[in-house]
């Protein structure tokens, strides 16, 4: 069955880098947002690789 209304985006890789705050359990794709979170909450933010399915 075909779905002409759906647009399928090809994935380049199976993983991507994100910044994660383990104290808040939040993930950020943009490093600027991670820096803002770091300044506001005084929590450390770590760069991790996530698996995208």
C-alpha cells in the first residue's frame, strides 16, 4: 500500500549527538539550549550519542 501524502525522510546515520542533563533527565539537540540550561540550573550537561530508530 502506498502513502502519497506521507513524506519519508532518509536517515543518514543511526545515531546522533545530543546534550543530556542527567539530574533533570532532559536532552537537548542544540548546544545553545544546553548552555542556557547549564547557566540557569547550574547542572552539568554531557554530550552523549543516542540511537535513532
